C-alpha cells in the first residue's frame, strides 16, 4: 500500500501534465491558425480591397511569424532560467489578451502589430509543453506523451474552422482568448519538472543562448531546425494560399480558404498521431521523420502540378499535405532530446519558432520569384512554389542525415 500510493500519485500527475499540455496546445493552435481561416473575411471588413488582399495578408502573417521568432527566444530562455510552468502561464496570458484585442482591429497596420504580439505569446506554448512532458515521462514511452499533446492540440485548428462557421471573425478571436484565460486555472494543478528543479539547485548555467554557439551544438541546432522547415512551407504557403493556387491551375470552383486549413489540420492530427506511434514502433525518431518528409515531397509536387483542380481535389490535397507535414511532435521531441536539461526548453521553444519564422523568407522569396523571375509565366504561383519546395526539402533531408538518433535517450543531464 505504501509503495503503490506514491506510484499512483506519480502516474496521476503524469496523466494530468499530458492532458493539460494537450489542451494548452489545442488553444495555441486555435489562436495561431485563426488568421488563416478568417483572413479574407476580416480584411474585407476593415476595408482592404481585392488588389491589396495578397500584400496585406503577407504583411500580417509575416508580423505574426517574426513575433513568434522573438517570443520563442524570450520564453525558451526564461523557461530554462525561471522554470517551465511560470513562463508557460505568462505566455498563455499574453496571447489570450492579444487575441481578444484582435477582434477590434480597424486597419492593416493595427492588425499586424497585434498579430506580432500574439505571435510572441503563442511562441511559448508547445516547446515548453513538449519539454515538460518529455521530462516527466519514462524514457521509453515519452514519445506517446508528446504524440498525444500534438495530436489533440492540432484539432484546435478544426475547432477554429467550426467556430468561424458558427460565429463571425470577431467572435472567433474573442472565443480563442477566453479559452486561453480559462486554461490558466488548469495550469496551477501541474507540477514543475523534477529534472529542472534538480538543475536549479546547482550552479550550472541555464538558458544561456551563447552555449548553443559552440561548434558541437550549433550544427545539431541547425539540423534540428532544418527538418521542420517543410511543415511551415506546406501550411504557411501551399495551404494558406490554396484558393490562389487553385485559381491559377484553371479551376472555376470556389475554394474556401477556411476549409483548406481545416482539412490540412485534420491531416496534421492524423499525421502527428501516426508519426509518434511509428517512432515508438520503429524505435527511431529519424526513420519516422524520413517517411513523412518523403510523403510531403510526393504530395507537394502532386499539388503543384495538378491542372484545373476542383474544390474537392484541392481539399483532398490539403488534407494529404497536412498528413505529410504531421511530424511536428516527433520533430520537436527530437530537438528536445538532443540537448541537456539546462538548455532543453530554450531549444524546444526556439527551434519550432525558427521554423515558423522561416515562413518569412519563404514568403519573401515566393513574392520575389512570383513578381520578377516568373512574372511572365502563366503559372507564377506554381513555378515559384516548386523552386522553393526543392530548396526546402533538400535542406530538411540534409539536416536529418546529420542528426543523431535519440529514441530512449536518458534526459537527466546538463550541457557544459
């Protein structure tokens, strides 16, 4: 009885941690992807004309991604210095308040500024959650915990679509903010990582970003980021602008942006579930990521070479693209497992936001190619996206090649 009681308490705490982190990521993804779903409705409502729709969308999306890049650095370092939980609470509070404010925008510059601050807050959620779950679960089974977090969380995008179908774009932003504030009440029941608490009692450096620039670490860090770039190439470019790609292919159907995002995230949820289970079954993170990168490659080129796509075909392709890009949890878990406890949250939070921030140069390159190099082409969207796909996928494959396998690796150590 004495032995089993602490074990039950420990197991209950692990289950609660995984559940709360999964719900947190659900709200995070809801708020993160909401702009892509309400993009056209909200921009029309504040007076953006059709000829400015593309440039306004890119400005706001880039602002959000730059915010996430800065927020990932800020919250990652703080999570290693001050603790996983307290920083997570600050992250949720910021993005919740900013998303409520998004409901009251009246101009594109104001929209961009608020999405920038929303991005800073949204940056802290997943990396810290994956770090916390990885540190509280047994080594051989932690892949299951991070898979549950990602799979359940990604359904937040599906919820965002249906909320937008039921309510207007302003109400959708308010609901996302209120969900985040409600989540703060649940967070107080989760305990801090014992690995972090042990390191906190020592004199080891924690959250020191300069430690990443040592030769033996920076190459691993870059390789970790590289394998995630295709995910946001797919979501941020191919799926977000699916209506534009469909029109350029010769389609006469009305392709709804919100449905493209919804089906992509249904695919992502399925992909995250399968990629996590596959990494456990194969006992290899690298083989699981390799399968999904190859699948993404095939789906991307099918998407970009299909003529006169119907709306149904576009939605199917978005779902399959989402499935192929659904190795987000394995990608972040792999990054977290590469580094010691005193740098783990910094890495796990900055790397996914570098990947998200990588959408900025992708969109800039896409715009430059579309308006200059392929300006005279009949298919500037498709031609530009194919060039970027080749670069992104080669970069990811090279990064994966140089990474070490981390399945089952003990995590209770520090970097010196």
